[in-house]
């Protein structure tokens, strides 16, 4: 699956709850990424778990920030 948006990541992960559990954060934190992007401190875990690249994470995070403005 080609990630184009953070919502694509949410789908690939099985939902925001799954990401929250994986990263040991609250679900509302994960949901907030749709507007502010994914903090880099979570990228390593996401790349390992979902076989995505730093470029993918950068692109979808930037898209989220652009969409917000």
C-alpha cells in the first residue's frame, strides 16, 4: 500500500488504537497527527513495524501540515 496520507497509515495499522498501543501513547495523540504530522521520535518504531520509509513519513507529515493551513 502506497502511503499518501496519515489516514492511509491509520488504515494500514488497523486504526488509531493499534498505533496508540504500539507507541504507548493515547489515541487522541495519534488522531492529532492528521493535522500536525507524526513526531520524528516515533518514526523508527513505525518504520520497523510497517516497513515504511522515512521519506514516506516525512511526506505524509508534511501533507498533514499543509492541509491544515
